């Protein structure tokens, strides 16, 4: 265990490509956590890659031993966090687990949107922030301009910014010194009852569930009996340790330290990010503030393209759910798609991560249906219920009123893009609550219906602001709205998996857009295929896919028999990636792409 | 034996060209100084090798394709035909075709080909428009083509020629005029292909880089196909296959062996064969690269690069793929006997109702409407 005054806990905030991974590697290397031989390029980057592949979206920590210029020996804990609005809560917990941040900015590129989104989280967590200007060795570097920009845009003092080149190693000793001298030591009471924050957890094939904790007060030892205050579960700790970056078992973890515990926990589902870990015998009287149970806000149907894959899919979903507490599922039956699952997610990225894992790790081709939010239905008989799936919408005669979830969204954007952002929010039925300026940046606060945001709002926002906007939101409550169910008919047959719930004022526009999209997405058939959008029995939009007129091989002689046969086999395999509705083949990606709005 | 319903033909591949055409994905190579005597020996050696495996067969047809077989010396052609007659047995009245480029130089060899036994010439005229010929990378002019065609018509009873349509910048009316002229010249057979951009060709390269401009939209290409059927029918050259038109009785018997899924021997580099041997129907292929083939034949006694037995199901599929190209269609009974998974009667009925397929007894075939959609029909039938 290390004395509090000799511990520094920090995160690195940076825009992609600004050198976060390279800096982390240099810190690891120059403190000797890994020998040069062990040091494969970009230790943290390999984690990024995993994240990109959707395998894990988890916090990572590295413990560094450092002897400072004052001759004292320090322990530096670096925590690396994911950065997406879907995981805003998880990131906020990671940020709460450390006291300071290095803000890494490319000295030629300057501050970018992603930097801002993350730096504001660091500010929210009361971090001390040390600006670090990277790539100062490049000819295009303009450290003075970037320093000024940091002060203007973010509003923190950058006069003492550390100038480095993570690539050449220039300035790395200064970074280490700055961590020690400028970041605060953690506080905590060794003699108080154990109080630790559950920062993150994941499943390890050999160890079971590994729980990342930050000790606030007290001391955690092997064989301790601990209690999770939210889930009320108790466990006997069988191993504690730190990441160096390899796992290293230690005797105890004291206040201010970051480390892991294992305790024969079977499922990640049993651990909750933000929960408070304490001793069973001598409990802390107050749990840590800010705990939020994971609550899915986006639902969609997942169906196997090949109905024979259903059992495999069920196994895969059950396995995934063990390792992800924030994801829910229940069986769903669709007239169009057969058996599948209605799944709930934290947001769209989370949805994509889970879907990609099912497809890649379990090799199951999936159809994803339109994402939906949770509606509150008040029926004429006085009962009410939650609606997760447009297909389950009761007859309009039975509905007294429908309420939909609204969010409070905070968007930061350079003022040159403000007009486009306001227009986008307005189009999505937004109500402006606030608009303020900090330097040349605007902060707008909008109330928006979640169902307008859930699908492609973030993508659109990024596109209209060239990536310079940051976006965060929280559910603000439910409101009664004029909502209708819009059905899509393909070749005169309703396809339930394509129906959506939409505001009456937007129905026609959405209907037209979906019909146009489907016209592009569904291949031509040998006959005309009408596509209609309808509310109740009333058609509000219509497109027709013209009949295929020519699809024939001009030349086919003796040498072509094998080639033609193989081509046909390939086409048959392609057809397996489509689902047949009546006589029409619909490609799997059409279900989700039909919803995308271009502008 | 199943193959007997299609017949037996010998395909001879001559892989050399004076220049490579930008649309052509056939096995063709530009080489100077081809040693014709060496090739003669190699081709006849291959004939002997394949004939030893299929003894006592009567050869119904021989086809010299390429490349440019009209670059063969007549002595080479004569030697090949003689070897086929010696190692197998040439049917009386066997059809012996040779593909020829319509240049004056090659026309000078036509008489020699006739004396060697060739009785049908298939000319790669491709277009009767000089600008189009240039765009297609052809080395002859329209006038030269007409002159060569006249020479062929004076020497052979059966002359066919090829035209390519749905070319860059081609309008429907221009094709109507060109095809009408062709029909007025025609002897007994026309092959009319829509331009297809095949991988591995220069056109494909250009196409991928967005530099092949003016290709007709699918609707215009469909109109051109339809117009082709109408004009040819009206002139007495009904389409007996997707891209082939003939006066009744003047169909290419050799090509019909492929479409009727008969047996065929592939002689020369990159030639494919289907041979019913002791263990059933076998797909064969020879080395594509001319010099590799030549040295393999000379030094190892065989140019074969692949030999694979074709499963019952694959035979049935191949039969269907090939035979539905013909106006006479396919026999579902033969398809089933070969081992094809049953074609759903509902699918057939649905396609018939949509006017794409006809059914008479156990035979089915693509209708005039269905023909340009044959690939889509096959996907349904063989799903």
C-alpha cells in the first residue's frame, strides 16, 4: 500500500490521433513498467482497436512507479476510458475515480470537438487539468496559437502547458513531473470503514468477473467479505491486484489506490458500475453518490436472417447478456420475420456493438428492425402499459393517449455551425431552453423527443458540424404527443418489422423518405413492386420499384458451364442474406437503412 | 447415356491474336513468330490423348475458336482435322466451323481452310460502323469486313457473323439500321451479343475508373434486345438461343452441343471439356498460358490442368443453365434423371403465369419476355 501523498491518479483526454496512445506508451516505457523488449508499440492502442471491433468498451488502468526529482517514490495510476455519449455514465464514473487529467492537444491541429466533450467531463469531475501540447517537433506546430485557443475555448490556464513530442520522447520527463507536482494527491481515511467505487467490470475466461475498484476509504485485503451496496450481494474476495499493465497480485489496496478484485462472481450482470463496495462486517454508512442503474432507452428487434439460426442466436444472446448488465432481451415473434428478440440498449452505439458481436463472434447474420423508444400507453379502459415495439401498438380506438420520453440535450458547437445545429434540432421537434456563448463556442440546451434522437441524430449532428459539436443528454420526462403508428406495405403486404411510431406532423415526411429509401434498397424483381406507407388504412406515401427488364448472360459456351454454375451458387448465397416477404426479397440491411434521413 | 442427347463435339483453341480487343476476356495472347509446326504436333498429340479415353466416338462437330484461328496456317487446320478423323471417327456431314477475322489477309486463307475440310465460317465482324469498330479496338474497317465476307460467302455454304450491340453511345435507331443491313447480307446465321464488361478486360478497367462513357442504360439495352428479336424474326432468323439467330436448320450444331449438354473435348490451351468417362461426367481444363501448355504437352504428354468429376446435382444444374438458353428449352424429366433437386411446380406455374416461362409436357422454356431475364428465372428455378 502506498501513502496517499505519493499517489497520483489521472486520465488522458485527447482527440483521436492527437497522440493519447503514444503518450501513454511513453509513460509506461519511461517508468519501466514494461521493458523495451516487452514494449510492443502502442499498448493502449491495441485496446482501442478492441474497442473499435466492439469486443469491449471498458475502462483500462495502468499503474506506473515513478521516482520524482524530489527523490520521492510515487505511484501513478492512469485510467483510460471510452468516450461515447451512450456510455456517458460509465465514463463519468471513471472520471470520478481519478483527481486529474492530462489534456493532450496536437500543437498544429488545435482543440477539436471530441477533446471538448471529454474535457468537460473532466471539469465536471473537478479534475485538475494539465494541458500537454504534443507534436511540437513538427514544422506546422503552433504552440502559442493552440495555447491561446485552449484558454479561449475551454477556459483553463494554458500558460504552463507542457510541450512534448510523444513520438520522439521529448518532454516526457516534464509530463511525469507535472503529474506529481501539479495534480492533487487523493484524499481518504485508512481507518474509516471500507468505501470503494466499482469503476468497471468485465469477464475473464480464467478469473471470472474482474472488478475494477477505486478505494476511497479503508483498506481492502484478500479474503475480506465485501458487500455491494446497491445489489446487496456479498462476496469473499479471492484476489486483489493492480495492472502494471499486466495483472499483479498485491496484499492490500488502500485509500487512493486503483486496482482490481476477483471474488468468484459469475456474471458481470451482478456488478453495477458506480456501486459502492464495503466490508460486510464494518459497513460504511453512506454509499457513494451518483449511482444510476443501467436503463435501456433504445429497443429494437434482432432476428436471424436464417430462421434455422434461432437456437444459436438464443445461446449467443444469453452469453452476451451475462457480460453486459446494461443490455436486456426478451423473445419476440414477428409475422414477417418469425422468432427473434426484442432487445434494449443504452443507445445506438451500444446496439451496434452488441449486434456486431453477435454477428462476428457467433457468426449469425441478423436483421435489425427499427429502433424504438419506450412509450407510455394510457388505454381507454383506464389501464396503462409500456410499449417497446410498434408492432404491439393496440387499436387506436383503445388508446386514450400516448406519452413519449423527452431528453434534455446539451450541445457545444463553434458558432459558425450554430445555425445548422438549431435547424437540425428544430426539425426534430426540439424546444430551445438555453443558448449561451463561451468564446467563439455556443452551448445550446434543447428539449427533444428521444425518438427523434435515437436513430441518427448524433450522426447528423456530426455531419452538419464537420465533427466539431459535442453532445450529451439525459432523459427529462414523458410528454403526451400526437403519435401514430405508420406501417409499410411491400407489394401490398404489411411488413411489421418496418412499422414505426411517429409524430403525426412528421408522418408524411417520414413515410415518403422510407418509401424512397426502400426503393433504393430492395433489388429489382421480375415484376413491379409497390411500396406504400400507411396510417391505419390510409396510404400517405408510395413508390414503385420498376420490374427488372434484362438480366441475362450474353455469351455462354462450353467453357462457361462451370463458371455459370459457381456464379449461381454465389447468387444463391446472396439471396440467403435476404428475407422473403410474399414474393419479394428484402436485404437484411434494408430494415435499418430505410430509416436513415439524409437531411 | 445422357451426353448422347446432346452429341459429341471437339473444340480446338488457337490462343493467338494480332491485338487484344478491349472487351474480350477469352484466352487470347499476342505473340510474334508462332512455330506452327510445333503447335500442329502438340494439338494432334492432345487429340490422340483425349481420344484414347473416349474411343469409338463419332465426332459430330469440330469448332476452331480463339484467339484468332484464322491466323492458323491451312496446313495446321488440315492436320488437326485429319487427326480428329484418325483418332475418333468424323461423322459424315460433320459440321466443321472456324472463327475468322474479316481482313483481306485472312480471307486469302479461306480457300485453304475449305480444302482442309472446314465447311462453316464464323466471322468476327462486330460492327458495320467504322467508328464503332475503332472503339471496339478492331483492326478492320467496315468495308474490309464486307469484302472478306463476300469472299467467305463465295467459298462456304454456311457463313455466320458476330455483331456487338448495346455499345457506347449507340442509339436504338442506329442499331436498327445496322442490324437491318446485316440481315440483308446474312447467309444463314448471326450471333448478336450485347456488350458485356467482363473482369480482366481493358473496358472493365476503364469502367471501374468511370472512364467508359456512354454505355446504354438498362432500359435502352432491354429495348435493343427486344428490337433484335423482332427484326431477326421478321427476316426469318428467329433466335434459337439467347444471342444466336439462324434460318431454321442452320443453327450452329457445335454450340448446340454445349446448350444441349452433350460431351465435348477441349483441345488447345485453356480449353474446357465435358467428357463422360468410366466414372461419369468429368470436367477437364487445360493450361491457359500458351507456352506452358505447349511445353506440358511436348514434355509431359498432356496439357491438362484440371480434371474433376461433376456431381449429379451439378450436372443437372449445368444442364438447366445451358439448355434454358435455347428456344427449345429444357426437359424436366432429363433434369430429374440427371439428379437435380425437384423444381417446384409452384415456381414453374408462377413464372408461367407471369409470362416468363412456357411449359409443354415435361419441357419448359423461356418465353420472348422471359429470355432477357433468364438469369433471374434460373435463380428462381434452381433456388
